[in-house]
């Protein structure tokens, strides 16, 4: 806690769960064209396709809750590490990593702006 304002809690890293979850999330996002936030936003926009997104999210969450005991010992345990962070892996101060991410994000923003993307 650097400034006494926020204390971050790092969870254990599990590569199998992150990769599997990212693939499922990306597949749903690609098929529907909405991330969870924009699917809920589409609800207010008056279109009908939001329904598939929200129903898909609810069905996916229910399905995950049912199969979690089966996955707990398999994909969700692959690549299990302790509570690690990028600054720990790189063995540098966390402010350096945050600064690099800020510079990288601003650079990408400028790159996208120049190409009007």
C-alpha cells in the first residue's frame, strides 16, 4: 500500500483457468459481437439482440457452476502458481511496470488516433 488509499489483493495465478475462460469469453464475444457491458447497454438501446447475450451469460454462468466440481481438478488446476505479479517476475519495482503500461497505452491510443481507428 503506497499511499494508504488502496490495498490490492492478489489471487493465485492459474493459467489453465485463465486460458480456458478467455477462449470461452472470446468465442461468446465474437459470436454475439457484444462484451457483457455492451450487451447490457444494448438492452437500453431497444434492439432485440441483447437478449441472446444476456441469456448466454446467464446460461454460461449456470453451466459453469454445475460443472465446476469436475473442472476443479483438471483445467482449473493446470499451471497453478502462487500469488505472483509481473513486477515479481521481472524483479523490478511495481512503479516501473505501471509506468511502462501507461506509456504503452498512451502510445497505442496515439497510434489508433492517427489511423482513425
